[in-house]
C-alpha cells in the first residue's frame, strides 16, 4: 500500500465511523424536521430561499430551482450536521440559534456567509 495514501484512508474511515454513529437519518426529536424560510431576502444570493428536512431527505430551493437529496442527520448539542447524498466529506452545519431560528454555517467555522432561517 502506498504510504502517502494511508493517512487519507484512515481519515476517511474515521469520518465514516463518526457519521455512522450519529443519531441517524430518522432520529426522533431532530430539531431540523420541517420547513424553513430564509430570514432576510437580501441573503438570497448566497443562501437557499427555503429548506425542508424530512426523516431521510433534504430539499433546498435556490433561485427557484428545487434540489432534493437523501439526508443523514448527526445531532450534537447546539447544532446538527446534514450529510446530503452519500458524500460524508461535505456536509452542512445548522446551528440551533433559537427554537424557531437555525443558522446554516456555509463552508466551515471561518465562513463569510451565515444563512439564518425561520421555521414556517
């Protein structure tokens, strides 16, 4: 085995283990379940206008275009990670800002764009 690939393979296995041990796609009490609308229309250039979460799907509307993907949810205190499709290396983090507001942290912790949504 190529020694240069070993760290990557180990990291992929570790991520797979972390995500497979989360609360899972149909977790009871997942605070994201339901429909959400963008709080400020002025954020529409960098945020989806609406999001809907079901037990196993994640649906977004960007500029009038609807995209629906399989979703796996991993809930933690104060936030939920949403893996869309089967790509565990790319996920969306939704901070639980209040009981009726979630904030999508776009990219990573150094994001320049945060997208707040209100429950509809």
